[in-house]
C-alpha cells in the first residue's frame, strides 16, 4: 500500500517540478529553434561589401534553417552602432551580425570609447568570406614591382591613399612602412571613391584597397597593380598586403546548440555553388572555419596582429 501511495505521489510531483523548473528557464529555451525570422545586422549602409555579402548569404541561410533571414542595416560609427545593437540583443539566435576585419579586429584599437569588446561581448560563429587586397600606383610612378616602390620610397616620400583613418587599408600602409622601413606617407580619404580618383589623377602615388574597388581602373590601365594578397591574373602575391575577411557573430550568451546550428548552416551556405558564383563576381572568396572555437581563435590572432601595428606606429585616434 505504501508503495502505491509513493508512486501516486511521485506522479503528482512530476508536473509540479517541471513547472517549477520551467519558470526558471528563459522563454526562448522552450521552443524549437528557429521558429521565427532571424535578423542579420550589418553596421554599414546598403551597397558596401559587408552589405553585399550579407545579402548573398542571407537567402541560402534562411533555406538551410527553414526561416527567413532578414538583413537589417544599422550604419554609423564604423559599424559600432549595429554591432552594439547585436551585443545588447537577446542571446536567442534571432539577432546575429556580419562584419569585417575592421569591425571585429581593428576597431577596439582605433575607435575611441567603443562601448563593447568584440571578442568578449560577441561569440564567433565562423568567417564566411575574404576579399582580395591590392597595392596599385598611378602609371606615372616609376615603379613596376613592389621592390621598385620600396626603393623609390627610400629616395623620396611615396604617398599612399586609404579609404579612411583607422581602417584596414590605412593599417596595411602602416604595416608596409613597418616591414620595409621606407618613407611611405598615409593620405586618408572619406571613402574609396575619392581616394581612387586622386590616385588616378596623380595627386597621390598609390593606394591599398580591395581589388574589386580598383579592378576597373587596373583593367583600363589607369592604375598599375604591383602586388595583391593573392595572385590575380598577372598580379603576384605578397604577404605585405593583407585582405579583409568577413565573419558572422552572435551575442556572447547565445546557447551553444544554436551557435552550432548556425555554424553548420553557414558552412553549407559557403559551399553552395550559387553563393560562390555570386561572391566571385565581387572578387570575394568563401572562407570558413572548422568550428566556432577556430573562428574565435582566428579573430583573436588577427586582432592581436593589428593591435601590434597600431602600437608600433604610435597611432592615436580621437
């Protein structure tokens, strides 16, 4: 009789215990994920490389996960506004962000009073793509190789344009200066278009920029490419030019099972022939990491490299 009473009591207690623990769990932990659209935040306006990559991968990612993935642009402060929005979002896998080297690796050292730390307030899912960077000069500059340009910079200042102070093109110039000890002078612009125009016009000697932004001018002979971050046609590769990469990250407390689902889905997206073809039109290559830990380690190592460049150059950003 006591055994039957104990069994009955246990049956009555189970729902009560379940309800007690259910009250301790966040609401999003109960539903199968994903069950609603996912927002992919981009911290730049429409039309730039971050935005274009996000819009290429979002539809396929939605197909893999079975829910829409909606790109939402939140531009401003070199993507700090959009990244902060993601950092402060509920860590439920429904708000993620895509950003580049400048956003996740460089901004902690170049954006004053950044209200977050990318590698602690966000968790990496994977890199998804990498661009190709190129060092090009005005055809009137007496240099046909990188060695020629370094030799020239030891006889007079050689001016190199960037799309803006503190970005990867600027830090590429600082890295070139540090590695060669030659007299390269950084000339910052507000965007790639005015920077490119002044190099083509001869006001500045050269430029380091994404190949996709300069390919037309190089093809027309209005710029001469010296080296790139990977071989492109007749352009040789040099480790003195570093390309930007693009990664997807989520709020730091996002559950591991959701991070794993996103990682697996993004690897399938990056391997999709249609996605790869669309990226190729932008001279961008798919680039993924084997695990979220590998992605985190990759970004950490890259961040440390750019931290060293900023410190060794004595750069200050106000």
